[in-house]
């Protein structure tokens, strides 16, 4: 492993001398915000800067060094990012070798593994400790991922995916937990199968989805969990969508509960208004959201039956810059998840 890492380092360092072409790009974002309700002392600033360097070697390989946020500014001081935010990679015709801030093989960004059926025990497929070396390769319609900790190669994860006899299959394991999935089209229905285990507890899931018409779809799922305290789960759902109207009826077989959701979107010149209604068997929810667009100006406004409301206006200044003003009486409202309070400011992205 030491030799592999030394080789990778040497190749990346060699890129500057043997490159056929090189590209350096910077990216970042910043914002200056004034809190109207807090008064004159409420001016704050934030910023983040990332960088990426890529070069093609004479042999066609591509070496890349990138960092998410090299520097961040919290409003009082600049701070440099840690080593885990950097990624060095070498791409060849056979695959890619990466070192640094890599994603564990077989794991999604949220820490889940593969695509498990709703109701399966998510604890079985919890993410392992972060790895720092990753190899990706593809051949014959299959892709393979391998990741491990450079200081402990035995701590590794492996994932394989591809198509077999018309089915999309995938397998992932990190030595502690494993998961397998398969997706296939059968008699016009989409069928999914999944299995996950941590060596002690097992979870099995089946899902089926079928389009009754071009507008109406029925789907169902069943999950069985062996871990004590983890309930099994069976569900059935009907969903309809056409011409701005959407509606769904979901029934939880085990809990014997149901939920109804409907919405309608009307487009009135430069304004789109969406009215949504929901009912879970005991409570009714109502929300109204509107978006107005005129050139570089976009205004979002809305409210619901819980007396939560927001108004969010943004004006594109060009070059990645925008001016904004927002009001919300609760946190994370609207499509931009505006903060609670009244704010005005300017943001920049590059």
C-alpha cells in the first residue's frame, strides 16, 4: 500500500512536467447579510473558496487535485480546511484511483448503501468509518468500486453493479454489513428486491410498481426485519398526476393508517400558484405557494394552516451575483429554505 500511494503521489507531481495541457479552476461563494430585526449590529458575512487542478499526461492519463472548501470565512476570521477535504485522482483507460476525501464504495452521500426498500432496517446498512483510498473501474457492462483506509487496508469496502439477464443487480459489503439489490421489469411492472445484513440482523424487502394508465400508478412494498424492536412494514399507494393536478392515497398495512395528499398548480402569466391539501386520518393540512418571475426577478411566497409564512425575493445581478430580501416567521420555509426573520443582502457564486 505504501508503494501504491508513493506511485500515485509521483504521478501527480509528474503531471506538471509531462502534461499535454492543464486547467486550474476556482469556485466559491460569499454573502453579506443584514438582519433587519436585530438592527445595525446584525451585518454578517460568509465565504468559501474551493479549487481544482487538472492536467492530461503525455500517455493520456488525467491527474486531478481538487478541494471542496480550501478556505472558509465565518464573519470573523478565515480558516483553512483540513486534509480530508482534498482529493487527488489519476484517471486511466482502465479506471480511476483516488486518494483523500473519497466516498466509501457502495455507500450513498447520505450514508445509506444501495437502494433498499422502504421499511427495511436502515441500521443494518449504516455507513462505516470513512475511507481515504478508492478505485473505480468498469468493464463489460459492470462497474466495480473498492475503497479502504490507507493506514489499515483490511478496513475496506467493495461494490459491484451491472445487468444480468435483463435485471439490474448490485452488491456491496464492507466486512461488517452487506447489501444486495435487483431491479427488473416483469409483465409491465417494475419489481425491486433487496437484502441487507450486518451478520446478526437481517432485512428483506420487495417493491412493485405498475402503471394502470399514463396518469395513474399503483405501488406496494413489503419489508421484513429480524432485529428486535424493528417492525415489519407493508404499504400500498395509488398516485395520480396530470395537467397540474396530483393526488395520492397511501395505506400503511401494519399501522392501519392512511394519508391523502392532493395539489393543483395553476400558471397565470408570470405567476405559478400551487395549492396543496393533505389528510392523515385525523388532521387536515393546507398550504399555498406562489412563484412570480419577471426577467431577472424571482419572488416566492407562501403560507400554511399552521400560520407559517414566507416571502423571498431574489434579483439576478449577473456574473453569479444576486441581491435578496426575505421574511419568514419560521425556519426553512420556501424552496430556498429561508431563515426565520427579516434579511436583506447580496450573494456571489463563482
